[in-house]
C-alpha cells in the first residue's frame, strides 16, 4: 500500500498537480484503483475571494503500481458537501 501511495504522489506531482488528499486505494484484479483529490486553480480562486476547486480523479494502477490511466470525474468547490457515490 505504501508503494501505491508513493507512486500516486509522484505521478500527480509530475503530471497534474500535487495531491491534496488520496481518499481511497483498493486492490483490484487488474492491479490497483485509487481516488485522488487535487486543488485546481488555487491562485486564481484566492485572488477573487472564491472557494478553492477540488478535482476528483479516478486512477488505475497496474500490478507494478504504476499509473496506467486517470480521469477527472468531478470538479467541485472544496467546501461543498460530498455524497458517497458508486464507482464507475
């Protein structure tokens, strides 16, 4: 699990933005599945006094714990109430 978390952090820091929070990690038959939240447009939103936006990403990692695919599935204000949703 520690290696999966490290891989997720490294991938998002290099390719997207540093993760705000990794909300779930699970082992699947193809490898690993994770959900990661990233703060989007932080400086712009702060400049105009708006709430930060969180991008919610679903990530699939292979058995070697390398990111194989990722997709932003939601974009919401950081303060918004979050309802638990079923994974696609």
